[in-house]
C-alpha cells in the first residue's frame, strides 16, 4: 500500500512531483524524505552526499514508514521549491538533466 501511495503522490497533478525537483528529469523514482521532494536516480546520488541535509529512499525498492509517507504527502516538489528556492536570483542557472554532474 505504501508504494502505491508514493507512486500516486509522484503522479499527482499540481505538485510538480512528476519531475525531479533538482534537474527536471521526468518520472523520478527516488525521494528525499527529509526535504519532502521527488528526485531522479542521478540526483539521489548527489543527495546521498549531503547526509546532514537530505536522506533518500527509492519509491519502489525501500520500505517507507507511514510517518514518512505522510511527510511526503504534506510537502512535495513545488512546496519545497517555494521554500528553498524563494531567494534564488533570476539569473542563477538551475542545472538540468542533460548537464554533467
């Protein structure tokens, strides 16, 4: 049931969860359960190197406690972007999926 709910959240309209929160890659299959965002495999590797900031799990492969699923439900990519990218200047280049790491 948890996996199905996470995949439903990933596809939910109006959340931005259908694309990686960092690079925009479609259909992310990982998530940072500390930030409440959905991310792609490549970006999950970067998040793994930020242990004090982000913690990641696979939507399909890992066990998700109900409290973490609820956290993801109450957050999401657009919510996180509004919070964490609110002061990013308009001239700042946001990396895309086709960029090198």
